[in-house]
């Protein structure tokens, strides 16, 4: 535990060290990638000065190529994810992984969150030959964004989750086990007998992506959508211990972070409150099984900074109760929407989105927070109306005012470079 926490300090320092180089890249622009046009921050909304990156910050996105198509009716656009090498349908525009990563670089970010679905990497079950378990991994879709990030000076926080169908619990195959709305997919944990396969996957992932900043074990495991059909602290704790064993076996010095716990989850909705879930993790796994606590402290109403801090403090109280005050918090998702039309809960005007996000970030400086990842880089209609407007760029990568505001106040980028 002590050795790995020393490693955390080293990798975070490395992330900070590339900040200056990233800023220089951010001022260069690219004729092949869309970039934001110059934008002036709105005075009076946030007067915090430009700052060095502490903690490192960046964005959440899918990072895969996507096809964008305008529509006449709300949300006025559609997004499709084409297969590798597949062209976009007529009337659609293709935006690449490189264009999306380039936007984060030009904003001055030094880390992004890269999701890796186990079921996409290993859709085929392993076989046993000669007493050995042989796995069939396909890293093609993962390596494209990973290499783009590393070559641009971005050290990703890698999210690992989503068991393949062959590794899931038997009950997950029954109809009606996905409690998600708007046609969103669910992710399922593996059954206990497939925990060795999960451990093998994590070990292979770390060896394949050794320059990551941290590995995050699962996404929002306290919500039924992401730990379908319902959250299970005992099963999650086994996943966490297995991942810890896998990372230690590789010898790669990186942080192992618990899955980002969703603030605002309630038992009435089938979830488990974040603090209660973390309490059970400590009881079942102990503090030696992870290096940091992942959190999604979304503030769904004003005061925005105060609400976010309150969500963080709930986890801090649990952590401190178990004598683990040295365990840092990793904000692997947080954000608010920005829109010029009718505003749903947790959304503000386009002019206010950037200043509020900047204030949220500044509130974590000098604290126990080790990463600040903004959801999301771009608007997307696939997460339902509540989260559709959380991007700092539009669905076609045109910048919102928030993008340049964050580049100036968080990335220390003196100008936002756009396409001619």
C-alpha cells in the first residue's frame, strides 16, 4: 500500500510535468481537426486567476470515431458509432478519435478518462489447454485512443468494467434485468466463478496500457444500471480485491481506484447511497485493497460548488472513520449542462457553464483530490435529456463558451485556436 501510494505521487508529478508541453501544443491548432474559435470569458462570473494544474484535469468521452447527422427536430442531431472501416451514412459527417483527443490537448488537459469494456475486448470465452487458461483479447479499439492520448502527452485514467455475456451471472441473462431508460445499455458484473478471468483481464489491460495514470475498477457500481440487476457490495469487493492482485502482479507503478461512486443514488431507485457503499467496501475489502476512492460528485442543484463539496465530504467521513485519511479522492466524472434552450435539472446557460466548472475545479486545489475529469467533452443524445447538454463542445465538436473558458482558466492557454 505504501509503495503504491508513492507511485501515485510519481505519476501525478509526471502528469503535471507535461502540462507546459501540452499548453504549447494547445496553441498550435490543426487544419485536420476542428478547434474552438476565440471566446472571451464572461466577466463577473468567475474571477479566479489562471492556475497550474493541481489536480490534473481532463475530459470524459467515448473517444471512438462517430458519425454526426443534423435533424430538424430536438435534439436536432443524431450520433452513430460506425464499425472499424465502415463509412458514415449519407448526410452524416465523420469525426475521428484524433480530433476529439486534439480538443482536450488544445484546452491544456493532461489526463482524460478512457473506458475499456471487458465484453468488447474479450467477447469469446477463454479455453483451457494443457491446464492453462488461454484468453482471446482484441485490443484494436482500445489502442487507437490510448496511443493518441499518450503521443499527445495525455496520461489516461483507464476505466475497466462490463463483463462479457459468457462470464456473467446466470440471472443476468433473463429478460428485464437491465433497469435503464432511453434504451441505454447496462453493464453486468462477472459471476464468482469467473473472477479469475476478470483478474486475467485486468493484468492484461495494465500490461497493454502501462502508461496510464490509474486504473478505475468499474463505473458507478452503486447503481443498478452499471451493476445489473442490482448493486452488490460483497461481489464488488471481490472484484476490487481481484483487480488489486492483478495490478500488483504486473509490477506496473500505478494507482488502483475504486469505481466512481454516483452521488445522489438512493435505495428507492434500486441503488445504494455512495457513502453506504463505500462503508461496505471498507468492511469487506479493507483499506489495503485500493489506493484511491473514485467519485462522481455531481451537483444537481445550486449552490454548485457547495453541493459538490458536500458529496465529497460524505465519502471523506467514511474514509476517515476507517483510519484511511491518506487515501485521496479521484473525481472521475463531474459536470453540469450548458444550453441555450429549455434547461433540465443540473443545467445552466451557455455563458455560466464554464465559470461554474472552473469554480468547482478551483475548490479542489490544495485538497486530497487527485484528478478532476469533466463529463463530458461533447454533447451526446444517447444518455437521455438530463445529460445531453453536459458537453463543453456541441455534438459536431463546435465549441461552447465553456471550452475556451476552461482552456484559459484551467489549462493556462492564452488563446483558443479554431479552424479558418
